[in-house]
């Protein structure tokens, strides 16, 4: 389960030790952590990472969804609200990606202001086209708001797997480095921007991503 700690001005949200799929309890824990970060005062920033090493997140909990098909719409709504909160959070956010970030987990990384990825192993990938799960309008808007049109098209239409070097070249992540340096690099980036936290930053983000936020928070069924 996710856990939140703080080092100086940087909150560190550890997403967990396994595939870190979005079980409802997992989503609730992340929501509580984001509330704590939002309510804190003074300089602060947020880093998300994962302690298991192999995965950042594999996204939707398909096993849970299979057992609860009647809750599909509310579940997707909860996921998209998490995305919207991160996208507009009034602190600088950095994703430290130590391993695979797939599907909804890859989209979670995109919600951050900056991303640092392991250079030698692990992929960032949107495999929805290969697993027959179309992007919701909100998820489509999120991806297209955070990647160049060319990269968004390639990632969504082909399901390409991007390693660290390719991810940097395509603008999917900002930096790729050795496994041991992923979290320290993200922490350094976050600490350098901690003084920017506050309402002005939140307003800038909300206006910058107004269309994506509206799509993510649209109460109509995801389809």
C-alpha cells in the first residue's frame, strides 16, 4: 500500500512494492496522501516512486474490475479524479520511475510535472491498443496534453514500449539515469522547486490543463 514520508521540503509517496495496481484501497490511500500534501504549509514538493524496483505501476486492477463489473464507472471516475488532482496539485511533482510504468500507471506518471526514469531497464508503455481497452475521453485528453502530438499518436496507436533513452528522446520523461540515482535525482529536482508551492502554482496548472481536467472530471460515463 502507498505510504507518505517527508524529507526536508519533499514529500515522498511510495506507491508500494509490487505492481502497484489501482485497487480501491490503494486509490483511497493515495487520495489521503495528496490531501496531506495539499494541506501542508510552506515550501514543499512531491515525489512519487516505488520501492519494489521492478514496477512503478501497472495501472488498473483488472482482477478487481473483473470481480466487480457493476462498479466500472465509479472506479474509472476515482482513477480520473486522482489524475486530475495530481495534474493540478499546487506543488511541483516529480515521478521517480524505477521500473515498468504501463497503461494507467504510465498515465499516472504523465500527471507529474517532471519524470525521471531508470535508463537500463523498465519500459513506459500505453498498451491499450493491444489489450483491447480503449482510452476514455479523459485519459485521451490527459495523454495528449502531456506529450507532443507525434509521440502521443505513436504511443496510443502502436503501444510502443519506450526504454529510458527513447523516453527522453520522445519527451516522455525528462531524465534517465542509473537505478540507484533515479530517486535522488527526482528528490533534487523536487527540492529545487519546493518554494514554488502555493495557490498561484495551482492556478497556473489548472488553467494550463483546463481541457484535460474538464475531460477527466466529466461525470458522464467513460464508455
